[in-house]
C-alpha cells in the first residue's frame, strides 16, 4: 500500500514541468482515475433519516476523541444535531441544539475539545457568529463574534484540538482558541483572498501551516510560524478576549491557481493538497514553495479524481482518519469513493440509490472507512455500510 509520502517518488519518473503557481500554468500530465469501480469494497444502504425540509450542509464524525469515533453531527437551518452510529445500521439521536436566531442557517461544523478533554461542537453559518457548544452539558460554551459575514467552513487543529480556524464570506480566515474565546490571528489583507473564502484546512503534521481556498479561484498556503507566540499567549490570557492583541497575517507563503473557477473544498494529504472546484474532479497537487520569495513557486498536478455531475459549488469531500479514501457526493445524489493512496487513482465504489436524488452537500467517512454518511439538500441523511464478504 502506497502512503502519500511515497507518491512523490512514484511520480518522479514522469517528465515534470512545474510553472509559476501564480500564472496558473501547470506542469506534466496528471494521472487521471478511471470511473470503472475496482469493486474493492461493496457498500449497502443501512439507514436513512429525514431531519426536516431544510438543507443539511455539513456532516462530520468526531475524530478528536477515541471515545466518540462513532458519534457524528449534522447542521441545517438553525439546528445542530448529534447522533451515534450503532450496530446493524442503527442510528441514535443523542442531542439537538436549536440556535436562538431562527433565521440562522448553519453551513459548517467541526468537533473540537477543551483543555480538559470536554467534547465541543463548533458551528457557523449565515449570521457570521460561531457557536461553541459543550456536548457534555449541551450548553453554549462560547460565541465568537468577529466575522463580518457568513462562515463557510470551520476546521480543528488535530495536534491542538482547542484551536479552530474559520473561513468566511468576509474574505478572511480567522484562528480561534475555543478555551479562552480569543481570536488570535486574521489571515487577510494585501495578499489575502479577494472573494469569499469557502474552505480551510490545517496541515496534519506541520502545526504552523494552513491552506485556504475560495471564490477568487485560488488556494493559498499560510504560515503561522512567526506568529506562534500569539497562539501560545492565547492560552494564558486572563483579560477580556476583546483586549487580546489579535494579529493580521497579510501574506500567504504560497498562492496556487490550480482551478479556473470557485474552489470550494481543500484538504492536505501529507504535504500535498487535494482541492476541488465546480468542474467534476478533485485534484491532487504538490506546492513547490521558494523559501526566498514567499507567494511564488511551482505547482505540480499529480492526480485527478473524476466526479461526474459535480458542477455546483458547495459540495465538500471527506476522508477517513488515515486518509486512505475520499468520498464525495454529487448533485444527483450519487457518491464516489476514491482510494487516495494509489497511482493512478482507483475508484473503490460508486454508490447510488433510486430514492437518493437530491444534491449531497457533504459526506463523512467513519474512522476506518467502513461507514459512509451523506447529508443532502432535501434534509435527508443516508448511511452506507461496507458489505463484509
């Protein structure tokens, strides 16, 4: 089994031709996956739920805490709902939180935890206020006010799960401390995004690095290294959060023009980046940064994972804990499951059900990839379980 660190050596035999990232000219031919499923795994629908009429925009398993790997949450309208996947396809409702703002429409959620290990749910949406919910007490732990417009995605730092990052329509990305409620850094300004930021992700091992993407068609890579003292200070701050010396990070270390349209989902795969736009594919690429000239460098497009009928924006893919596979829905209610650790890409499965016809906004793969959840525009949740051969 290939791990992502070895994909690079595997691909180095190709003729490489990285061009300037800013110009958007791309390098050598990428390995494109075939849409014929390899029949590696078979999945069957084991459950479906209907939450209501409002669209469900996000669904996520809790990978932060091993005690809750089978717990997932959804957001739609002004509601956050927590469930547990049980045996034989059963799903139990654990708790539901309804926001006081009845006009709120949540678009995103992320699991985090307080310093003492308390599980927290962090949700954001149209009104721009980020709610941090204590899943132990079912009460609001904190509310983060700062974004000037809706919040499109929230992600948690896996190495420090009391840090979360948010991507907003206000063209900024913000780093927050869920323990103290402090906005530590704002990634915006001269070198920042020029339109809505749609997605953001923390690097899995380099604690200083994040990637963001959005409606300006770019993916930007940022470094927090020279601002890390502020991150540390945020944990010991005792004054009002509003008095914290929040810093602006104005310049990314890398800007990539990999897509020619909105980029609505990005995830790190080791040091490589997976990103998707509205052109029916996920792209795996390598940023080649030049240390001496930040913001410049070359992009090597490594692989492409086709996803038919995936040409509307705000459709997000998800990965299992070890990034062995990625699952993505499309506007016709189908799910494509791609193996990430092979070259050329291998389609593990294509999932379709006669009654699932609504656009799938997001999927969630379980820890080991044996369960796939999807949340749909029509308010439904579908559960697929691997068929044990």
